[in-house]
């Protein structure tokens, strides 16, 4: 699915780049006119295995007397059946209060009939408009008669009467893009700043007479797809983020000029005064007196926070809608016991505030939605609301009651390593703060097993999971069911059989999740003389996620982690150790990840202990080569065998 975002804050002023090879005008063709070469194109020239390719994506931004208009024309080539998903289009825009609107939408499929293009237009009755929340709307449609070899194209205007709606531009997408261009016709009196995140040389880089960029283009832009432990695709696309600064005075018309510079105080104050956000802070909900009276009987702030959080989490259902604004209001949402992201968490904030807890609403952005940029103040990068509770100078909570597995004192994973806008309406303070968790999660595994002379192993395992590991395991167990969860614990080992599984403390947030496992294992390769086994059972590390030679995005684990796995394996009578992995230790060059293996034999029992500690959660793609080499060596060490010999 191609998703087109036209969120924006301004326009196109940026640093000088050296112009690269000039692109040929032939890559851009009028709507409905298709070059025969493209009609017969079989694959992407610079990304041979692509399922589809953006042939061109062009935008022209201009000003009228009343509006800013962006004309956009996109053409995509479908190469195979897997590429047909690119024919499902969603155009997302800021439709609230008529901030933006879409005009002149046309879409069509072009197929090749013996060298003759055959056009099938999208029926306008099959174009659907949907309001997501107060600010965001979307237009969606699917192309008809799409098959391998089809070309799909669409064009539209997106208009706005607000100068702040000048679009950000994404040169990159999940498909390879042959040519991407934005052209801007900017009045002399308008002044903009832009943040450019581009790692290719511009094919076109033109400035107007005032030194502002008038046309930018990239060619042969590779696709970006999901990589293990990455943030959102939007965070990683080559792009320009824009912001309007000012309009100069015009003595000819008497216009005095205006400063449009945004700051977080301005953004926060606007939201705090909005009826569907700040206007809900003090809205009473039915039965709140009973909740607050019970809170008075609790001794500590943590007890009060936990009680209120659990009351909302238990009694409210999230309607699966992300939003910064309430739809029906908090009072009505509480009565119906269902609400969007903002409604659920503004109720948490309201009750905490009424209970005397120092709590503040916080605009947040989920991991899949992408990070807000603290250097570019705006409200559109946020898609959700949480409740922020500062505990002391070093500790804070970020509460989200939409997820039934969340706990009050563990920041939800999907907010980690992003920015949140804290709204302190009373004191008129609005800070964009980094959301992280400096306390590592832990997973402790203890295995006690006995090996028999016929090449089998039987034993028990206990896994104690804390923090995010606890939440992940509980969520997986509840979502997948016990049968599938057992299969996950086996990690693809068909020789392993889990005969019983007992989950303890699932409903006690203050305790680690305790998983007690009884298992049996056939040891392949054992022949009556030799017994082979890998002491890597239930490591919970699964397979190596960093097998790819190259990496295009930063690695973001979200949080730090500590794994400790200890296995005690009793040797069968009549056998002795023939080969034993050595005790060893290794670290990343900056000591951010350490791995240690301790192996000892004592009175017929082999003990193998692994310790893996992550001291940071974000690694830049520039360090991927070392990280990949570390993981390769670590998994080789984890997979080393113990060999026992009869005699």
C-alpha cells in the first residue's frame, strides 16, 4: 500500500548541494501519455527484485490570492502479483476545520495491449473519504484491472487557506523511485526554513532569484522496507521537513508583515485552549467521587496512581483509533465505556489531578507513526495522548490505559526513544521531552536437566521475566494461546517437547512473570558412543536478527536488556566429557553490549551460564558492521555443542 502524507509546516529553504547528473525531461510525462518503454518495462533498472516501481512522483507548489495549492502526479509500474498491493491508495491530509482539502482527483490503470495503451479509469463512486479525527482525514481508492505489467497513475490538488500547510516532501518510499521532484513557486516576501534529510546527490537543485529553492529532484531512490529493530519508515525516508518563518511587509499593499515562527509554547497553548483537548481536562465523569474516595484510603502516591490507572484500564475499552483530540468528550466516553486514545488517557489525567497527583497530559507519537522533531515545533507529528507523571528529578511515568497489558510504572514500548509534548496549561509551560527508560529489562532462565544414556534429556526450566520482557511474554501468551506460545518457546526445535507450562503472576503487576516448564528433548546425532547437545535451551533470544550484509536504518531496540541463562546438565553414568565449550567473554568496542559464557564441570554435572547485557538501546547504522559481527560471533558461541563420550 502506498500511503501519501501531506502534513506540512512550511516550504523549501535549505543548504547548498552540488548538483549531480541532470535528469532527462522524458521521465515526466503528461497524465495519460505513456512512453512505450515504460509500458513494456519488466523490472526496475536499479533494484532488480522490486515488485513495483514509482516511475515518477512530482509536486508543484504555488500560491493563489487565497490558497496554497500543491499539484501532485504519481505514476507506478507493477511488475508482478506481489506488487499489486501498490494499487491500494490512501491519501492522508489535515482535513479538520477545512485546513486542507483535495480537488481534481483523477486515477486510472494503463495496460499494454500489443503496444497500445488501454486505459481504465477509477470510478469516482469508488473513491471514499473518511474522517479519522478532528484534524486528520483520508481519501482512499483501489485501481481496477491491475495485473503484472500495469501502470497506475493518479493526480490531485491539495489546497489550503493556511500558509502552514506547505507540504513536507518525501523523496523515498517503500518502493524504489526512479524520479522524485518538488517544485515551488514562492512569493518574494515569503521566508522559510527546511530540514533536509537526504543522503543522495541531488539531480536537480535550483534556486530562485531570492536564493530560495525552486526545484529539487532525486533519481534512482532505493526503497526502504522494514528491518529488524527499526523505528517507523517515515523516520528513515529521505525527505524535507519545512516550516514557514515570516512574511515581509509589503509597502505597495500596506501589509505590515507577520512572524509565523512556531515554538512549543505556541503549539502547546493552542492545544490547551482547544475544546476537544484542553477543554476536557476538568470534565467530570460519572462515579468519580467513589473512585476518589477510595484513593484517599491509600497511603502512597504509587498506590494511588496504580489504582486510578487500573480503574480506567479495566473499565474503558479502546476503540482502536489514535487521536490527539476527543471525539465524544471524556464524560460521554466514560459513560459508554469506550473511547479513542485521547479520551481514555485524558480520563486518567483528570482522575489523577483530582486525586492530588502531579500529573500532566502529554502528546505522544507511537513507534509506527514516527518521531516528532524537537527542532520543528508542530502538532501534526503526534498521533496520541498519554499521561505524564514526574516522580522526581530522575524518574517519570508515561501512562497509557488503552492497552490492557500496560502497567503504570513501565513506559509503553511504543513510546520509547521518541519525543512527547508535555502540556502544563496551569503554569503555561509546554516542553518537548525525550521519552526513554534508563532501567534495563531482565530475563532470568534456570534449567535443570538430566541426560540419559539413550540420547535424551529431561528436565525443568524456570523463566522469570521483568518489565518489557514480562509484558511481551504475557501479551504473546494471551494473543496466541498456549499451544502457539509453546511452539514459540521451542524456537523451531522439533526435537524439543514441552510437556507442561505453568504461568504464574500474570495478574500481579509488581511481580515478575514466572514460567515453569517441564520438557523432554531428543538429542540428534547420539549413537551410543557419543552424545551431543547444545546448552542453549530457552535462551529467549530467538534467531539472529542481523544477518543482512547491509543496513539502511538505525537500530533501535527501545530499551536496554539483561539476559541471564543458567543450565545444569547431569551427565549419564558411564559417560564423560569429550569436548566442552570454553569460558569466554567479549564486548563491543564501546562496551555497549557484553557477552559472557562460563562453563564448568563438577561431580558429573555441567553448568553453562550465559550473561548478555545491553548498556544502550540505540545503535547508528554506521556501526552496523561491528554490531553484525558481534551478533554473528555471539550466536556461534551460544550454539557450540557439548560432546559426551561413553567409557
